[in-house]
C-alpha cells in the first residue's frame, strides 16, 4: 500500500490518495452483519425441518452417542457431556450447552424427552436445574431412534469447527421430531415457534400422505386436530382458525387450564386446577392469582392454595357458595395465565440451509423426503457391505475347494499374499500341481518374480515369468487383494467342513438380500412401502398405545371470553358508601341513615354519603378531567376510617374529587369546565377499565373540571361566578365521549360556578339562604341562546352560586 505522506512527511501532498469514503465502511459493515445473521439463522436459532433439531441439540445427542450413553446403559455426569460437546463439536459456552441439554430432559417442556436426566433438572415452578456437576444423563429410546442409521452412511458428515473430527449434518430421524417436540428460537430478523404435537397423530398423517401424495391440509387435520402439549390443558381454538394456522404456517392457539369443581359437602365447593397451560410457571401463576385477590379484580375469589406434589393441584376457594364456578373461571381466564395464546410460526431450515415458513403439509413432506433419502443411502451402503462380504465368501469357498494348495502356499511361500493372488485356482490347474510334503517339494507360482516388489505393492500389476500379470482385482480363477487378505486372517478353527456349509448358506442369503435391495432401489413404490412399514413400527412402539403416548391436550369449543358482569360474580348486599373531604373512602354494611353522625380523621369531614349495593360500580370524576371507576365490592369495610381513594385509582395529588356517583347504564352526564365549556357524555363511555382512568374532558391550564352531574331533564341552567344565570335546552349541547365541548355561557370576568339540568314542566329548584326549597317555573327571563351572557340570578338565589 502506498504511503499517504508526501516528501515533507505530512499528509495531503499532491500524490496522496483521496480520503476514504463511507461507502467501503458501509459495505464492510453490511457484509459482516449479513455473515452474523446467517450464522445465527443457520447454526443457532432455527431448527432443521428434517430432524427438528438445532445444531447444539444435535451435537449433544451425537456426543452422548459417542460416549455410549444409550438408554439401557449407565448415566454420566452432565459436566462431562457438556465438556465433550464444547471441546469437540460446539464452540460456545458450557452453560448454554447444559441449558439446552436440560431442556431436552424436561418432561414439562418436551412432549417426548430426548435426554433421560437423573437429578434436579428444574421443575414446572420455574426453578433452574442444578449445576452440571450434580446431575447425570443418558439418551432415551427416542433419541436413539433419531440416530438409527448413522453408522450406515444414512446422512452426510462434515468437519467440526476445528477440523479435528467429523459430525453429522443432520440425523436420520425415524420420526417427525420437529412437530413432535416443537421448537422455539429468535434469529436475526426472524423467529420460530412450533408447539409440540402427538407422535401417533403425526405418524398417522404421514402414512396418509404416503398413501395420497396429493392430500391437502384439510385432510391432514383429520389426523392432527391440533397441538398436544406435555402439560395437557384444553385447546379452545376454533377448528377454522387451527386449519388456517396450519395452512399458512402462522397463527396462534388458545390454551386453557384444566379444572374441575370439587364438592366439599353441605353446599360448599372449591375449584381444583389439575393442568396449567404450556410454559406457564406454576409459582408465577399463583402469585398472579393472589394479586388478583388482593386487588379485588376477581371479587368472587377468596383464596388460592398450591397443594401440588408430584402432580399439579391448585385450589381456588370462592368467596360465596352462590357463585357460579363457570363465571368464576371465566373471570380468571380473562385476567390470568390460566388461559394463554400459544403462537405458531413454522419458520425452519427446509433443507438445512434455506429458511422459510412452511405449512403442516410441507413439514411432513420434508420429513418423508428425508426418510426416503435415508432409506436409499442405507440400502446403497448395505449393498456395498454385501458386495464386500460376497467377495470374501467367494474367496473362502475357493480356499475350501483347494485347501491343500492354500496351506502349501501359506506354509512355504515367502510372500503368501502375492502368491495366493497370482495362483490360478481353476480345477484343471490345481489337479496338475502335486501337494508338497516339504519345502523342497514346493514350487512357488511366483518363482523368478520380484517378491519384494509384490509384497510392497500387492495391488500393483507384476509381470509373471510366462507373460501373465498378477490380477489387481478378483477375476474367475483368481483371488483379489481382499480375498487373499481374508484367507490369511482366517482362523484354523474355521477350516472345518461345517464352516463351509455355513459359508454357502450365508452367501445364498446375501445374494437374496442383494436382489431385494436392488429391487427396492429401482422401485419408488417399494421404497414408500418400506418407509410406511418403518413408520408403523415406530407408531406401535411410541404411539397412542404406548406408555405416555395418548393425547394429553383435549379439544373443546369456546368463544372469546367476554367481560363478566360484576353483578354475576358477587352476592348483592346493601351498603352505604362514605367518602370524606380528604378522599378517604369506605363501605358500611347495610343502608344506614344518611344523617347519622360518623367518625372521621381529625381535620376531615363528610363529602359524599349515599346508599348503594355491592354489585354497583362508582364513577369518580377528578378535576383533571379524568373519570375513574371503582367497584363497591372492592371498597374497604366500614370498621375503620377506610382507605385513601388514591390507593385504588391513579388520581394525582393535585387533583380534587369533583363528584362520586353510582354508575347507571344508559344514563348521561353533563360535563363542564371552569372556563364554561362542556358537553353531554354517555355514562357507558365514561367507565374506565384501568387504574389510570379515562380522559373525558380535555382541559388547558388553568381550567379544571367544575361540574359533572347526571342529566335529569330537557333543560340546562348555568350560573357564573358573576351571578348571571342562563337557561337553554339540553339538545343544544353535543353528545360525545371525550373532548373540550362547546361554550355554555359567555363571561367577561370569572368563569363557571355551577350547572344543572331540570324538566321544563317542573321548573328549576334551589335552596334559599334560609334552607327552604324554592322552585321557579317561569324562566322566560333567563332563557336565551347557548353561549350568551345570561341575566342576574333570581332574588333569593344562594350566595355561593350553586343550585344544590
């Protein structure tokens, strides 16, 4: 590279190259990020569609096979297994390897575990496995089925990361492990999430696809109705949604916990949850339910207990025996992880290289095509072994026919292998050769031939004295290198007559097997028949009739869980709601007299006092323009002073309570600000679902919400701080769920003091300074168009400018 400095030693001379642009850096970053992304996608996050394993999982199983940790053998320390995987095959940390191995052993994660773990490998509560030095592991029978055929050239092998060893690029996979155990992973720009399925159903669908290669996705659903989770549960996703998810490769399944009503006698009962949704931690689930009880979001639930031992048993106690258990569980399904949505994203490496989202049919097709490739490779491998064995058997039989001559050569010749290969073993030739009784009588067939050269190059062609050549491979009347080597390695006990009979029988069997394999490789129909037989064998061993093979997740029809009315969840009882000036709220049992003297904190006094029922909901409107909703059943009892209402809703400290009233479905509210703007709001639109409330009246400082009253008539009366009153029809106000509203009354100074609604036929009523109720029916003097200034209030109108 040229030096960018000039003769003076400073940069920027005439011969200096221009400064590098940002384009090479952008290209370099792009190439490196693409390399990282491809590495993450292919070698870490996405499983192979053929064996359903990620590289780390495949390497763990292969390392266990190399350690001879079969299902019937002894256990080995997990630290040893993780260390071998890290040192030989997987260039990552041992912690990640052990975590992946522990997952393969967890029966609450894997529908069909591939690792048989001994020790603490975690539990459904979310506890982590013990350290690798404390646990032991070996393969399961299903893991061995995944690797059946590795020694028979069933799959390709590749170099490990350091080139010192070889590892399989994919496992033969005797069953569709990808769908049976599922997979999840997050790569760069893509992810995968495949739930587990029932193996017997998968094999039935695969057999159906073999019988009818053109079968569609709908016909496969007759065999695979949906996922089958190791933790059971109830799948409540509609069949149409399941079919669409399997057809497109993307979707989600609604999964609920399994529960039952347990009778305790004398009318008492409790709900017992026996199965929880997949990948939901039991301890976290119970904490969430306990939080729902504490915050009274599910009023009919009184208590939750965990009575689990080896199985799952979560006890839910109702607050009253009159509660409908279906209603109780519907509320819990809506507010807790007793119901979850399990995503489906079948994004896999289709051929081990190319990522793609596949349908259910495409995944089964990829598995079957892989099984066919494995079958063909194993058949060709077996043909090669048979050819080699037949060659050896032909040599053995030829040696048995000329046993004396073979013994002479081995006994007296200096280069017996070369002599055996050069000897003409035709019957006429052998009859002409006398048997040697001593070394002097023995005539070597290689007399005069360079024996050293023959021994050094037994496969090389060597000229014989009569112009013939030593045969390089087997030919009629000659022995090949393989045959000669096998004869020389033969044990003396094999020279008995019975051995010759057994060799002929073995030769005949191998010839018959070779014919069958050649016919198999030449006929597609035979290949698919053989694959179907293998799948039926796996189905018999691990299907529905095998231990643990029956479906665990049942199917049920259920619509979306709607919000359960609170009236249906709690028992209706009369109460008296008390809210003080400082915002302390409580509920007294029964309807007490509203003029009863109650106790309050020092410096506090009464503000709101009214009768209600436990099934009611309260609307609290703050001066910040937000509406909050409270459940009467969740209010603290009346034995003490209550609790600050700000503990139940997120009402800011600087905001005041404008009003507190019982929600009446179908009613409407008159909402107005201190600036004199307002509108009519339906109460159903004001009800909030969260602690944060719902913004109803839009305000701009320093304006605050001043009036929130239920609409009870057809006219509106407004009075300002200037004591001017205006009356106009309610119909002049817009009805909206949220906004600033329109001008109610025009003010030169000050703002809105109060507003109310009334029936025009009944007149406007207020209390005079003496406490007497006064009603004015002739309001012609104050009636005018909305947004006008109005006229001075009637004589005797309260000095505080309020109607009530």
